[in-house]
């Protein structure tokens, strides 16, 4: 606790790693300067930084200013003053338009199997400036929750991507600004009220003459079944985009998402790629909400050819993570693909089990397993091994195995046993793949309409997962002679015409 004075705080302050850390500075124009993991950061811990008065400066290399990793809770609260928050970050190997900041109200998980925590940045008043790059300013990633809440002042928010009320991969991200003439810049986009892959992103500005500028997928947009909303209160506002946003969303995996720009009216200014749009009245869910959503088609997996004996030194998580064919055609990715594929031929069950809870490894398994099943001369042998593996309940990341099996053209007399094994899984992708496999085999005349088949489809119709209901309804559309009762369905499933045009193969 520091009671007074203009103070300078150094490295790694208020960082909790398997512990608890707290700092309170009661007054003064203070400077906080840290490297990585500080200024309210926590992993398996609790961290708090409270500054009550003064015009303060917070500078950070990354992972802080309200950053919570797995099992962490981190809060930065600044009650008063014209404050500056700056976070740079580590280089991004995927070159997404900036450095990886992970700062300014971020809950961030690890997709290899650890859910993110809760990260908050709360600023009470003053004309503040927030500067960061990727994963920042109210962002939730992989079951994490991040929030930035500014109560008053004319504020500036500047970031590159995954920022300003954005969520990715089942995360929740919120940016709330209570008042003031504010400016928002998401240079690349994927922010300003954007949800990606079953995530929620919300930007709510309750008043003021505000200016919003973003690249693509911003200002109330979603993709891959996400939910993204920008809510703007009173004032004469300016919304500028380079491309998609303003209530844009699309169908993915047979289900809709949701995107909305709420509160905009004819007094506001809209610019798309530099061209002014004249809208009166503005649609209640945003200019793009009246457009027919795009339908995401099925993913095509390519099997790379083998023109050399390149392979990784040993099979491990790194090889699995690099093996997905769509990850690129580099020497390392092709070598990893063949390393995993050879290991599958030697001990398929051990390789599949080695994935465990690692989502990236499961993605890497999907490609080599798909190619093996497509090109093997002993499909029955591998189908039997996979059926035995699926006999366990709650197989981790069952979608990787299901995604490979659903693309096999003919499972022969194993088709029913494979489908029954997939139906036992609680994860949605198991029943979805089971019903889709049956539909394809039935369409080719390779399978009879037996009571066992009808039982699987009926179970899909009653499933809590809407994707399972969607493929079951599509099965009935294809084979009306089944005469199965469909029961109540939400509107996007009950309309047969909409259903036919919106559900590509899983």
C-alpha cells in the first residue's frame, strides 16, 4: 500500500502465479512500467491493482492490465484521472496484423485443454487512452471472460485485432463505456462487438458522439456460430468499416450465428470502404442484418503426396499440432503429417489416445487419420479399432475421429456399429457424424432402413444439441418414407426450405 506521492512501479508488479498479489496506490501521478505478466495478472491465482487518484501511466510488454490465464482472476481498478494504458506484446507467428498483447481486460485459456479465467480493467473517470494490439480491451478466449469498463470521459481505444468487446472459441469479451465522446479503432478488425466460434463479443457505449473504425468483421458481427453485438446509446456517431460487419453473420455447421448493431439511426454516419451509405431508417439490427446470410460449405481435406522420406524425429504433441494438411504445405507440416500417419498404422489406438485434451493435437490428428482411412486397403481393421475406442463414454475431442469417419465413402458392414459407437458420445459431434454417415450410406443404397437405424435418427431428433437435430431432420427430408415424428423445432430448423439450403455436410 502506497499512500501518496508520484511513484514509479517496476517489473512484474501485481503478478500472481499460483498465489495472491495485491497493490494499492492511494494518490499521485504514478507510472507503472512492466515487462510480461504484471499490472494485475494471474494464472492459478488472484491479482488486484487499485489506484485511487492521479493521472497515471501504465506501460506493459504483455499479459497484464487485467489479464487472467487458466484458473486466474485479475482486476485493475483506476478510480480517477486522465490515464494512459499501453501494451505492446510478443511477435505473432501467424502474422495477424500485430503483436500478441493479452492485456486490458482479458480472460485467456489454452486450447490444449485449460479454460481461461476472469480478467477485468475498470476505470472510474477521466479522459483515458487505451493502446494495445492483439487480444485486448475486453476479450475472452477459450472459455475465458475479459471485460474493460470505463465509467466516464472522452476516451480513445486503439487496437489491431481480437479486441474491444470480442470473444473467440467459447470465450466472452465485453467493453462497456458509460459516457463521453469516444473513439474506437480496430485496425484489422474481428472486434468492436464480435463473436467467433461459439463465443460472445459485446461493445456497449451508452452515450456521446462516438467514432468507430474497424477493418473486417467488426461493429456487431459473428462467424462460426458466434454472437457479436455493438450497442450504441444516444449521440451523433460515425461507423466506418473496410468490409463485413454491422449485423453480419453466416450459417456454419448447420446452425446460425447472430450479429447486430443496435441503437444506430439516420443521424449517424456510415462509411463502407470509404463510401458513405445513406440509410433512413436504419434497420434495427444494423445495415447488414437485412442481407441473406452466407452458408459455410463443408471443409475439403487434402492429402499431401509423399515425395521423400521426410519425417519428424519422434511422434509427440508438436508433430500432432503441425500435421493438419490445411495448416500449410511447408516441409515441416508435411513431415509431421507423415510421421503421424505412419504411427497410426503401427498403433492407431495409442496415437488417438495420445491426443488427450489437447485441441490442437486433435486438429492435427484429423488430417492424417482422414487420409489413412481414405487410402488404406484394410479399412475394416481400422474401423474396428476406432469403434472399440469409441466404446468409451466422453472420448476427448471426439470430433477429430468423427470428422475422419464421416468422410469415408463406404464403411461396409461396419457402418451401423460405427454409428452406434458415435451415438454413445455426449459431445455433439458424435451424434452428428453418426446420423450423417447413415444418411450417406442410405443414399447410395448401401444400407437398409432397419429399426436400429430409425432408432438412431429418432434419438437425434430429440437430442439437446441442435446440430444433431439438424442432421436428423435432413435425414428425414431425404427419406420421407421413414415417417418419424419431428416434434417441436426452433424456426431455423422447422422450415424445410431453409433447412435444405443451410446445412452443409459436417
